[in-house]
């Protein structure tokens, strides 16, 4: 699933190319089950001019000139790409035709993602965003540390909890825990303030680096232009069970935390 860096890269790319463009028509080959129905979604979008594209948590938002917002949740295999107009393919869910002849295309092979339109009032009351925690790149590490310090859950589970901190998933949790030297099963209340601050400082560094490298492409992710990311070439631990640690050459191990595979170095990340 695309995490904060991937959605941020898509949002920045779309904001640069879509701002000021008007949606003149839409083609709907087949929306996903969780998407808004075409008969209500399309009239809300057609004729509207795009004001900006931005991100909140792992969600892409495109604000229109009537202050309504198109919301895209990419889930596992969703893509939102802006490019030249083309015929729909088998995985396209909706294609927005723009006034300059280009297209904004939402596709999703596995159909878990969705697109919906919200008024400002509906967006403000949307449970998904109301439950989302603070943005890790806009919040001081000291404040983020305070959100896990007294929690008895495993630190990996806390990082994945979107109400604790928004936008972090398996990749960037594993990479940040490795940099901080924390075992993924260490309880939040066993870490201490200084170490928790260090963890979130590393998290911020990892997220910024991933954004600068266009995100991580494991299988389906591409940016708004259809290009793959490169941060997967910089992984220290994620997906590398059995490989040698880049620090100490111990064999990386994996455990399940909060239902997700967590890869770590048993020597560099001792459980507290």
C-alpha cells in the first residue's frame, strides 16, 4: 500500500500540472465497490476547475473551485496518473478529461481503492480524517514521542496506528526502527523520552529521503507521471529477512507485529 512518501510525491506532481485545469467530461469504465456511484460523482466534478492537489495521511485530495474535494484512497494497487488522453484499459476506474486535452486517470487492478467527492462540511466530518493522527513531517519529534511514551503496545504497532501518527506503514516503520536501534516488539512505555524523540527524528529523515527519491516501488506504485520510485534501493531491512545487516553483518530476522511482517537486526535492535 502506498504510504506517506508515495502519496506525497503523487500529490506534489499533480499539484504542479493540474492547478487551473478544468474537468470537461468523464469516462467511467467501472468504479470500485467503495467508490461513490458515477451518477452522483461525475456531476460534482464536470465543469469544475482544479485549485490544488494535496495529501493528508495516506489519502490524495484534489480541491475544486467550489471548495468540494475529490478524495482518492489508493489502498493496495490504486494509481492516479495525469498524462495524455488515451483509451481506457481494463484496470481504469474513472478517467477525467481536462480542458487542455490531457486526462486524470484513476486505475486500480484489485479494486480496493476508491474515489469520492466531499463538500467542505462532509470532509470535515469524515471519520477517516477525523481519526487520523498528526502529520509526522509537520509535528516536532518531542510531541510525537509523547504519543507513544506511556503506551503498552509494541512500538511497531504504534507506528502503524494511524490515530497515533498519520501516514506511516510497514516500510517506513521498519526502516525508522532500524535506524533508531529499536526492536519492533519493544513496548512504547519501555522506550523512554529521549529514545522516542530519536525514533521520530529518524522517521522524519526516512520520510524526507523517500520523498526525495520519488517513493518506493515494490510492485504497483508509480508517481503522477507514471514513473517508478527509487527508495527501495536504499532499504536497510524492509523485505530483507535472511540478508546480512548493513551495520554488523548479522542475519536479519522477522516477526509478526500487529499482523504485519517486521524485519529487524537481532544484534542492532535488541528488545527492551
